[in-house]
């Protein structure tokens, strides 16, 4: 289509850099796993069971690349960081089993899920969706994707978040309630996963508020870190 067939220019497709590759990962959708670390669920006053994982989504406009300086989010007085392992899907997955799930993984990245906790809490109290608390501009931070064959299996690698240089979150990927293959297998029973999809796999305990001037650094052994600075609100 040309510009004279559109009312306005379409937005640019969000792209994520890939370690060691001049090509980039074009984003399609963002899925997020809720309460996937028991200690985090407990700190939020929730229990975890093994019945099934649950999810929320973020729009493509929520993506924010590592190294950015972003304004404190609109409409909140209590924005929190949540460090996560991100799975990048590189092949079609529809009703796959856990034993086949890793074959569709293109790579892994460090991610931070920013959450407007006060808005999420208000929605929970009224049994409403979490969209205002979770899906907003710059709410899905991500570092460069490391190809799966270079990273290997998540196993028990260390995951951590440093807030202004101090360790605020620290755990092992093996602490996840639902493993990466289990998440992909379950999610592919409800969505036809396709190349370009990202899955944020949940956060360990230790989440907390950011403020203008905060500097966040997320780390997972074997992956490129994700870093962001929080500027004053607009």
C-alpha cells in the first residue's frame, strides 16, 4: 500500500536486536505469565497451584529496548519493576507438547515488566482486567536476544535485578513454577504461536517501586543485560 491509500502513516514495526546478528527480531505479540515464582506470589498475598498457568498480554507499543531513558509512567504513584526471562518464538507452535516446545524457541532475553501496581491493585479489588496496570508505553523492557543454541537450556541460572546498584531481586530460573517448555505447550493450546511472539515468563520475589532517577539493571547468566533509567514524569 502507498501513502495515498492510508489515512496516516502506519507505525513502525518494533524490532529487537539479536546478539551476533545484523538482522533483528520483528515483534508480533507479547504474552506474560503471572505468578510463576512461588515466593513472588506469596509476597503479593497469593497462593500458587499447579492447576494451570495464567497470562496477561502487553501491546507492541509497550516494548522498550535496553539503554533507554524513559519518563515515569503516566497515571500512577506506584510503578514497580519485575525482572523476567523472555522467550522469543521463532517457529509456528500450535498444540505442541512440552517435549517439542523448545524446538520453536529462537532465543532468550532479559526483560523487565513495569507495572502500575496501584492501578493493578484497584482492578483486582473490583475483579476487573489488569490492562491499565500492565499494558502501557515502555512497560515491556528488553535486552538483546541471545540465540537459543548459544544460550542452551535455562536450567538453574541466576536471575537478578539491581535497583540503583543494589540487588533487589535474585533467584534461579529453576524456581519457576511452570518451566519454559510447559508454558509454551500450555499457551499453544490457546493461541497459534508464531515467529515474532515474546513470552515474559514471570518474576521472582523482591519487586518494588521505581522513582524518577532510578536506574534498573536486569541480569540472567548467559544473556545480555537489560538496563533503563527512569526520568521525571511528562
